[in-house]
């Protein structure tokens, strides 16, 4: 990339807002809201963006989109942050810990959101350049990433990707130090579905199991045997993992219940095998419970395909990371699911992993109530996201044989 790209101008803007961004993150962290209920969060974000002169369009329900730059652009680059929290009780003891019992930002979405606000303010500061180069930045503050089906599909249905050429996102990674950003070409996450198996049958007294359909025993076989059978029916290279998160049957020690349920997730690395796995899974469940004469109902909610990072977008991300003063790190494919994948079924894009671990500090994990994030990651995330827009604009100009815009150096030197 040309050295006249205004990474310094972006860095100065973000630096000037660091205290405000940290305060915003702490406010969001203290007031988490679950998917499609992010009313206060949406109001807070809309007010801050509008105060900066950025027009917003609220989505139906919650969430919003906003544009910065050329009104009639040659190309539109989208940046996405997810704004919802998780139904997890916080256990950090932080002074700005969640004030809502049983709900917390235990996946770092408050950091994603704050970083995008910082990127928005930085991009607004160089809006003249964006207009001169025919570039528009689309900011997507997406609701309901943590539920299935997720909010990405809501955004697409409401034209959030209209005219978008490519899209970028960050996800907190507590296994990487602050100052590191993990990049990977190709799949970086896995496909993920929600699975629910409900059994019903004739219950009775535990002293006479032969006169019942021993549902609890059958449910235990579902929990243990279905994942085992799948491991022999699927190509191991698919990386499939069926893991149960909730199992419930009965309420008394001497009563065989008449119903029970197991819920969990089915994840896999291979998108092709994922697309046809529903019928196989349902058949395996029925085979496993057949000897116990219970009735099984299998419900599979298709969640997300893998996030597959575009190589050209990763090149832009690498430039943005370097321009942000951070270091590019390699990162493996994860079995985690991420509904950012749905955007990539419409346009190219990429997701990066934002290091959030304090250098020399402990390693936390996502989706745990004790997750603590080093707030130094916020500024790096903001600079990286804003940098994706100008790096993509430079790529486009180079591909068109246009070279850097005449105003580029002037803006960068401000």
C-alpha cells in the first residue's frame, strides 16, 4: 500500500477519543442486553453517532446502520459489530460489572461495538478523503448475534448490505495479547446448528422399569451414543462435534418420567457436509432409541455456515493492522460459530481476531462469567476497522489503475 494512506490521521482521531471510548465500553458493559432486546444500547449508539454528525438508520426492532463518505460512491465498504450480550452471570468483580443479574458481555461484544464507534469517529474525521476517492463506509451495529437464527439475516433483509462491496469484522480473542490481531485466509470459524432431542414414553415407578419405557435411560443413550455414532458416519475431516449443553428428565428419584429433553450444538468445519447433515442426525437418534420403544422428536435449527475469509480482504486487513501499529498473528480455524458468515454468502469479506489479553497476564475464555478484557484493545480495534476502509479503497484504486487520490497526502498530513 502507498505510504500516503492516512493511517496517522486515523490514529490521531482514535487517540483523541480513547477516554470517551473506554467510558462508553464500560457503560455498555454495565448495561448488557440480550439479542433483539438491545433497546438502550441502540439508543446510546444512535445518540453518539448523531452527535458526531453521522446520520443513522435504525433497523426494525434494534440495531442500526450508518454511512460515512461519498453519497454516490464508486464502492462501499462495510464494518460490522455485534451489540448483544449473553445470559451469563458476571463473576469479574469489576467496578463496572453488569448491573443486570444473569446477563453479561461475556463474549466481548461491548468491545466490538465500542471499536466500531471509534472507527466511525475516525472515518468522519477524514470524510473529505472518502468523498474524494468515491468511498463510502457502511457501519453495521448488528443485534442478536448470539441467537439462532441471528441478526445478520435481519440486517440483510433490511438492505443493510445494499451496494456493499466487501465487509469486515473483529472478534475478541483472549488467547492473543493486546497488540496482536489474528488473520487467516479461508475458513476461520465453523458451521453451527442448535439441536434439540425430545423423548416421550410411558413412565412409572423405578421398581418396575420393565413395565415402562425407561425414558431417562434412553435419554442417556442419546447423550452418549449419538455423538459416537456420528463420529463413525461422518468423514473425520469434517471436524464434527455434537456437544450437549442441557439435559433434563424427571424430578423425583423414584419416578421414571414420561418426557425428557437434551439440547446442544452440532458444529463442523466442512460446509459441504454441514449442508446435508440434518437427515443423518435425525436417523441416528431414531436408531439409538429404538430398543427402548420411546418416541423421539428431533429439532435442528440451522445456525451459521463457516466464516470463510477472502484472500484480498485479508490483504487489506493486514495493511490495516500494520497501519494501526499492531502485529499480524496467525490463527487457527475455530469450532465456534459466528453469524457474520451469512454476510459472506452475499459479498466477500473477512473477520480478524482482536487480541485482548494483557501482556504477561492470565488467559481467559469467551462465554464465561469471569472474562476480563484489556481495554487497550479498543483503540487497536478502532484503528484496524477504520484502516480496512482506506486499505480497501487503495486496493480498488490500484485495480482500476487510478493510483492514490490527489487529496490523500493533504488529508494524511493534517
